[in-house]
C-alpha cells in the first residue's frame, strides 16, 4: 500500500466503524487529508478502487445533489486494519530493541574475551 492509500484507509476505518455502511464524499476525504497530502478527486477514485481490489472495502458510487458520494462498507480486512497496523509497529519495535540488546551483549562479551585472552 502507498502512503496515500494508508491515509485514506485509516480515515475510512475511523469514519466507518463496525459493519455499517456510510456515505462519504470525495471532498470530505480530500479535506480530511489536506494537512498531509493534496489529493484530487481522480486520485481518490483510484485509491478507492485499489482498496476495493485489495479486499479492504466495498463501495458503490451514489449520485447526490452536490455531485457523488461513496457508500462505503468495511470488509473483514478493513475492520482489522488499524489493529493490524498497530501490531506491525509493535513487532517492529520489539525486533529493533532485541537487535540492539543482542548487539550490546555481543560487544560486552567481545570486550570480556579480549581482556581474558590478552593477559
């Protein structure tokens, strides 16, 4: 997933909680993500199609008096997206800390071995 797709998916997960269907306009998504990225309506359409192909969401384009909206429903993968992301970050943090710990232990062990065999 690209950064833009991740941001849109996070926004959709926060907006569409549980198994309900929500109406979300592309302008709403654009304005919510305007702090980090400037997205056009065409990019939003591409991202929504990509997320649908990856089985995160199910959406239908619906006409509205102000243009069109998306009727968005989160699929099983989409509902667990935020939890999965947090677990990946936690696992990565543990892996980094473990690597630092093992490098430190290896360094100290090397110093001790040098001191023993030098004399």
